[in-house]
C-alpha cells in the first residue's frame, strides 16, 4: 500500500510499504477513506518531538471502512462498518479509561517501560506519533491496523459525509476539551491564541458552551478571517499589542479564560524577543519548546482565571513565570485529548446542525500529494488551514 | 535514509508495514542544497578552528590566528542555521560570511609567491561558493515564502443552525 513515511527532519515521503496485518484478536484493519494533516504532525515534521524513527508511518486523524476484524473485536465491529479512529488508542477497561481519562490509558502503550522512565508513568498509545507513545503506524496510508479496535473507534452514521465526521478523531474534541476545561460561565471573556484548526474548533466550542465574548489571536489574515466568521473578535499579534488589546477589551481586568492553541512552535519574530531567544536555545538543545504564548497568557489572564493548554509541548521550557501564576491563583488544565469522552455528545451536535467541522478544510488532495502538502501547510502558503488527504 | 529505516525496523513488531519502495520527498532541491552547504560550513569551521596556525602561514596572515578561529566559530554557527528548520537564515549568514572572507583574503599581506598563489586560489573558491550561497538563498526564499493574497474565509462560520447567541 501507499503511506506517508517519516524519514527524518522535514523529510516525509510517499512510500510503497507492506500492508498491515491483524496482530491481535482485538485488532481491526480499515481501508482509509479520508485522513488529515494535523498541527501536531508539523512538530514531528520538524523533529521537535523526540523518539521518531525513520520508517514510521505518519497520521493520527483518519477514518475508513472496516475490512478485517480480529476474533475479539468482532463483538463490537463488523466488516463494512464506517468508523472514525480516535488518535488515542484506548483499552476501555483500565482504571483511567473507566474514569474517562482516555489519553492516559494504562494499557495501550506497547513501549510502556520506556514511557514510564521518560514521563514517570505511561500514557496511552497514539497513532503516527513518537515511540514514547508506542510508535504505532499512523493513518496517512491506504490501510491502517487499529489496535484495541473494539474500544478504539467511533461509529459514523451513513448520513454524515467523511468531511463532517473526520475531525471527531482529533481536532474537534481537542478544541472542545480545551473550552470545556475552562468551565465557561455566561459572563466569561475567553481568549484563544492560535487560529489554526485547533484554535478554530476551540473558538466554536467556547461559543457553543456559552462564552460571552471570544477573542482570537493570530497573525495570518486568512486564519483571522475564519475566526471572524464564527463571530470572534480578532487580534493580529504582529500589528497590535496582545496584552494591550486584551486589557482594553476586558476593562483592564484580563480575559477570564485563556486557551493556548499554538503549542511549542510559537512564531519567531523580533516583535516577540523571547521567541528569538527560545529559538536560539532550541537550536543549541538548551530548551525543547518555545513557550511564548504560555508566558503571555500567565501575564494577561485575570486573577483566579483558567489557562487551558491543548497546544502540544514536548519537554523542558525556560523562564516560565510560575510565581506570577501562583500569586494570581491561576488554574492550569492541559493534556492530549480524551477523545472518546466527548465524541457521543459532539456527534449528536454535528447531526443536529449545531456545528459542521468541515468548514475548516481548505485543501483536499491525493495521498501522493501529501509530502508537498506538508510543506504548503508548514509554510502557510495558498491560505492553507486544513489539508484532507484521500488515499 | 532507507538504511536507517531498515535499522529502525527492529523497534517494530514483526508484521508491521515495512518500506518496499521509497517515493518523492517533501525535501526539495534547495532544501538539500542548504543541507549540503550547512555540512560544508561546519567542516570548514572545524578546519579553521583547529588548523588556524597552518592556514595563517599559507595565506600570509601570521598573527591573525585568532581572527581565523573566530571565523571558524562563525562558520559552525551558520552551518547549524543552514541545517535547522529555517535554513534561509543560516544561508543568509553564510553570505555575510563570504563577504568577510573575501575582504580578509584581499587584505592578506603575502610575502612569498606561494602565499600569493594560495590567496588567489582561495579567493576563487570563496567567490564560487558565494554564488552557490546566493543561488540557494534565492531558491529557498521563493520555495518557502507566502505568495499571493490571503483568502477571505468570512463565509465559513461552521454553524449550520446559525451562530450561538452571544451577549
Ligand atoms: N492536545 C491535543 O490532543 C492536541 C490535538 C491536536 C493538536 N494539538 C496541538 O494544538 C496546536 C495547534 O494545532 P493546529 O493544528 O491548530 O496547528 P497550526 O500550526 O495550524 O496552528 C498554530 C497557529 O498558531 C499561530 N501562532 C503562532 N505563534 C503565535 C502567537 N505567538 N500568538 C498567537 N498565535 C500564534 C500560528 O500562526 C498558527 O496559525 C499544536 O501544538 C498541536 O500539536 C493538540
Ligand atoms: Zn492531532
Ligand atoms: Zn485503558
């Protein structure tokens, strides 16, 4: 089959690889009908997440048709079922899964010993991600083996198109969880950094959850226009002072809730001098991440507010003003998304027409064009916001 | 790279997909050229750092060993930049460095025929590499820059039933 394979920093190729096979009775194999490139894939593309290996198949946002089912998975899935695969692999039975903490499932990371050493405790297995999370082959491919498939799936009703359902596997619940973790009250002003696909979903989620005002921050005009489409007030961080504007918009009080939908690759520019220093340290391997947005959020957030972090961070960060956060009494919520905690509710909202996540798709191309689209998405060319690949 | 993938196969389970045939990469010509220049820069930097005394003798620059060593550090820094995810900055810094190298060589105070020959040869080499750096920088910029006008997505609310009521 064809698959997008990681060969090294910025080197992704559309290779011919052998087909996946059922390895365990709980497995299923799907024929991928649609998959997408995620902002997290860019961190892998840039080799900023440790423990990727040449030959790893990319992709963790995918859906398709079940073509083979292991003997145990047969209890939940049948050939021909149409499913979205959540990017977090879940057993559905462990202590954490029972509490709905799916992204920290205790059983699905097959490199548990390694993860225990590096993170202190293992987290869930993830598709198309580092070997610290199991190194499972991803779904930017024609076929995908879904481990623990009896639990790791979301069934899609036939009336929904691929485009409407696909993002249930990652960015929609990610934006939703980011907003839900803010415990939004009807009086709240929610500020969201980053208007990429995750930011766009977070903006709409915050609105559906009843925020009074949503403010969206980015510097790319096409992304800001998409934020405006939802009714957000926008700030271009290259034109305006983010702190100044946010204080103006909140009578000097600061936003009640802040969401970081940027993560470890904050834009580098002399206008944000700390980002230049972080970049230099990153290159010299003195720091893993560029936490400019975290610093800005801690500074501007209203005391007793919430900081919610769906943006991915990989390791060590410097100069985080923890004293400021402590004295302001801020609450931090973060994590990889507990996808299946939210998907029943979100599927219903899509069916009811409350939200249609396909609004974010700007490019649909063949799988073979994937390597080129990684570059286009990374370089923010052609007003690209979200790429869907059709194997 | 495919050799590395083969080696990495040991971290995979027995029945997992393996590469059979490798296809077109996201890395394009200018990206590869930048990587080549990056490694070249680092190699040259190491030579300048460790062999400053010999270089000074060859070019009639005795007494300026410290300058050669500092150029070595500069080459290594530019090289790291060229190997980074934003190679254009590293190549730009190489172009600045090329200019300095040319000026420094022209100012060399040669006392022997041999030294003069060496300097001429070095000038030629630096001029050649400068052209390559300029070409690479231009190609990188045109490959990676944002082009055209930004599209307007203000018709994409994502709320089929209409926007939730705010304020
Ligand atoms: N927690 C999860 O489970 C989960 C799931 C999916 C994605 N993510 C992460 O969410 C983040 C965003 O993903 P995406 O797909 O939207 O990526 P993206 O790269 O398309 O979007 C990031 C956006 O942030 C903007 N930005 C950069 N610096 C900024 C700054 N200083 N202030 C404001 N905006 C800034 C960029 O211009 C860009 O539009 C990534 O870190 C990704 O890894 C997390
Ligand atoms: Zn993702
Ligand atoms: Zn579990």
